[in-house]
């Protein structure tokens, strides 16, 4: 970033006068925006410091507003920088900023009544626009990002794109796929968190004499299973590492444990990890987690993605549809005389579009030229009636806890259907705002926060405690209740969760892109308490 030249008192007065002299439509825009984004959030973002006068740097990005001949979305001479009225898309130039925090918050404006719009994840690099605005809420200065919002430079964000934490975190989550990362679970002996690659002698000291034998056995199995090719395993260290002694740095906001010579202790036994890079070092395979720890892969179980994927529905493909839930299932073919013979065996979870034809004995015809026995499948039938939100093309999600099914609607038109895993305690009583005993909350809600991934953990004092990094495609609709993907089980269609609505990874990815509020490219999460997709949960 170029060196800053700050406006004197006269410029500060001009800035605040422009706020007071904003045209009525700008004031109306501000009030409407506050109404849309909800209540105040006065907490300062990472890196914020207090008690500084507002200063506007003219050495960064666009200059002072001078008229209407600016790029689309740039404020006019009557609009103050940093206000909600300045919160519009802009044409990118070469200016960028990068997140160096686990959550770099994005705000509606730079004032004391600002509210949160979402956040960036460490490593994200996004277009920025000046001028740099400094005030008591941000000593480092605010910059505008696309498509809306302001970010504070400091502990949470930087314009140094070669910052070590930025370089460490350049492998990003992938949207539109079932797994945004590669996932793994702890084995019986939980793995160590290495912050520096250990030598062979250090490994022996930390993990025992058999550590090298175990690593060699894992390497042999991995070659047989084709993991070397699939995981692109070789002796190449991650690009950000200068050499094998390069230590990892933790992003701002991530827990830092007591460090010993090369590691920071073991994880808990019921842990899940999201990995962004994998490589070989001195004959042992390691994975780099999103929280910037090295884990030995022979201490982990790599997770295979569920085969289950919901069905996209349209004018031709409509409800009812069928799903194979678990175990083996026979598909049948019809003979010329009307009888049935076995056609094939189905073991993977799968959805079936139907023709509408039925036969005696509970037989249902699929569009794949086969027949199913109704008693061996989960059938999702059309609704007999619709709740009040089913109007026009309004999006809403219909969840049945009894049937463990989900259907996404636009008005009265079903567009997607699949299986879920709800709370293993069943469904909460009507009107119960926070049911206990692993029950799923019942009622009509609205998605108010969406994140590409979010870490979830349970009570450490309970037998079923857990620590799951980067649960994929999380959509919160009521307190801690959310729709999200599950990488730790493949039991969809049966009650299984602690109360949330578990989805197969591919289903969670599809719903995440379909539902509101949308998460802009480059962002990790978006918040909106007024305009989210409705979630209707019933027996």
C-alpha cells in the first residue's frame, strides 16, 4: 500500500458536513438498509482500536467524490464515504485486501451503529476500494469491498498479499461440491498437532518406536488404494514453506495451544479435520488443516463422501419420488406376463424418479426401467395442502421429522427432494423454542446466517462430546439449529443428530447455493435476519 497522506481538520469537517447534507434519498436508503439488516452491532472488528479522530487517506484507491462521472457504484459529491449510501458495488482496480483472521467481519458502514453483513475467511483476497477511512472504530482504516460492505485493516485484514498467513492459506474451500475440503477423523489414538515438521528422532520421542513402521504400513496401503494419485501425494512441501523447519502461524481468532518443541499436544478422540494440503516428509504423509496444524495421515481416517444425492425436480420430474435408505435392495423387471424377476441389487443410497405406474404387490415403476417394492423404500409424496408462505415463487424448505425428508419449494412447485437426519430425540413440542434431549426444534423459521463451513463442538463433560472442524455448508435458522452437511456419518433417512438437520454433503452444497441469503464470491459467510429462506419443520 502506498504511504498515506491524511486530510487536516478542514477535510474532516468537509467529510462530516457531507454526511449532514446528504440528499433525502440517501437518508431514506440508509434507514431502509438498517431496517433490512437488523439491530445494531457495536462490537469492533478484529484489529479495531478506539479514540482516534476520523481521517481519510487520499493516497489509496479512489479520491474524493467530485461528481457523477465516476464508475458505477461510486458515491457522488453529495454522498459521504463510509456511509450506508456508499455501500454499493464498484468497478475493480488493482487494489486488494486479504483476510488474516478466522473471521474478518464485513460491515454495512464505518459508523458506530454498523451491523454485520458477513465475514471473510483467512486467506481470502478480495477487491478493495479507497479512500482509507480511519475513525475510533478502526485505527488501521476501513476499505470498501465488493459487492458491498466495509472491512477494517488491522489484526483481521491486510493489504500485504505476501503476508505469511495469507500465503499459508491460499488453498480455498470449493463451493458447489459435496466436500469443500478433504475431511478426516481421528483414529483410536488421537493425532498430535504439529506446528513444525518433526525429525525422525523427534517422532520417536513423541509417538514411540513403532511410529516409522506404522507410517510405512500406511504408505503401502495408500499406494494399493490409489490414494497417492487421488491426494496428489509427493515429496513437495507446501508452496509457502521455505524449508522443512518453517513453523506454522495461527490466524487471528484460532485457538493456540501450549507449544512444545514441534507440536502442541494431541487433539480429542472424537475430532474431525478439514485438510487443504497433503504431502510426504521423510517417508510419512501429513495433512495441513484449515486451522494451520500438521497432522500425520496414519493417525487419521480419511472420509469418503456419501453417495446420496437428492433429486432435482421440474415440470417433467415431479413428486412422488423414492429413496433407498440403507442395506441391500433389489430392483425388479416386469415380465411379459406381468410378473417380476430380480434385475439388480442396489446398495448405495440413491433417489429414484418415478413414472407414476404401480402394480399389485406394492410395486412402483422407476424412470430407469425398473420396479421397486414400496416397503423397501422411503416415498416422498406430494403435499395435500400448503402453508401460507407457499405463494408465487417464494423459496421455502419443508422438513418432516417423522419421515426424515426434505423438499425445497418455490411457491407450490417442488424443486428438490432428499433425505435428512434429524435430532435423535425426535421433534420438539410445538412452540418449544429450545428443546433438550437432542430433539429438533419445531415451527416456522428463517435462514439468517450461512457459512461455507463452521466448526462445531459438543460438551466436553459428556460421553458424546465432539470437535468437528469446518462442518460443510451451514445454514442457521434458529439459535444454534442449522441445516448442514455431515461428513461423520452416512445414515441419512434416520434420526441421528444432536438436533440440527444433517444433510448428505452434495445436498448441503446444492441447498447452500439455492437458498437465501446468498453468499457473495470470495466471502465465507453472509448474514441477513430479514430476507432468508423459510424453513418449515413439522412432524
